[in-house]
C-alpha cells in the first residue's frame, strides 16, 4: 500500500464530503497533495453511519502514490466521533492522517494514540485548532508524539472570539500556531480561503501564509488546489539558490558560508533542503 507524503511537504489539503464517494475519487485526481474525507461538518447527522462505511471502503481501495489519504472524524467527545475511530481501527483501513476537530486536550490525543496502536500504527494525527482553549494549548498539542502537524480552524475561532475572519484579526492566532509547530518540528497548515470565486484573494492569502511560515493550506474546492500548489512550489530561482546554499554548506563542512552576500549556517541549509524537496512536487 502506497503511503502519502510527509506532512511538512504537503502543499494542498483538500476537504471532500465523506458521504460522496464519487467526489473522493475526483478529489484524489485533482492534483491535491492530500485529500481529507470529511465525516464531520460536511455530513448531515442522518448520513454519518453510511458515510463512515463509504470512507472505510475508500481507504481500502488502491492508493494513488504521492497523495495522502486523510479522514476528519467527528469530535471525540461525541458518539459519532468514537464510532468513526472504532470503525477505522477495526477495519484495518489505515489513513495516512487523522484530522481531529475541536482539539483542546493533549490527553485526548494521547488516548487516541493508544487506540491507533497496532493496525493503525503508521497513522499520524493532525489536531484542528479552532477555539481559544485549543490555541492556548498549542504547544502541548504539537508536542504529542503522533502529531504530524497543526491545522488552523480560523472560521470557528473567529466566531468564538467575536472577530472578523480576515488577516489582521487572526494574525496573533496564526503566529501562535506557527511558533508551536516550529518548536515541535512539525507541519502547520493555514485555514481555507472562503472566497471561492476570488482567485486573487486566494493567491494573496496563500502567499502571506507561506511567508509567515505555514507549510501548506487547506482547500474546500478543487478549483483552489492549483493556486495553492503553485504558491507553495519553489520557483526556478529559489531552487537554484537552494542548490548553491547546499553546495556552500557542504564546502564549509558544517561551518558558516556566504551565498549572495548573505550568511549561510545550519538553519539556512535545512531550509534549502526543504526547498529542494518541495520542488520535486512542482506541477510538470
């Protein structure tokens, strides 16, 4: 069974209703680096049991190399959430990543870690931080051993804070998540752009997120994938410089070097290595 990419190298994470298996197939073919089968917000309460079975069947199908298969379960404090996890564990259908909504407790993640041991041992967790309490717990959530990244749930957080869902009001929250993820050495993924018909807004928001340190961005429509992938794919100039940085670092034997008049040390070399890895995912 093919495994999906490292979360830190995933540019686009596309949500798709778990109750629509035909859309899941199309989502995998959309060019997204990761597809998230959504059992939570995108599925009506009366359809959750049927959707759960459909998602398990999707996970059992042949995987597309390089595309991460993920599932957003319902909140673990609900019966539906517990049934989601139980169905996945008992089926042996292993997602690459499990998105955990409304995450506010490291202890809950620890319990989920124990439940996933065995047939789902390779499944990693992606806590969705979408509340003030969750934001306050960002470091603890990021530090859990099975956690591969933090996802920013900006819409729910803005509603709780009574803030406008725009860049400036949520700047502190974004910075807080980037800092927590960087401390833990994991991925951090920005909230979806809700302006489905505004390509300029999507590109601007995605570019800001990348400059700020986010490793990727959530998407809620296949039409957003190409722009996200393009913004997160290094340009030829960035790739060429990254190669020169790596070469200079090697020549310096781990010491300090200079490239284009700028100092190059170990952190700069690591960033260059990530640029090269991301370049391998650029559209042909």
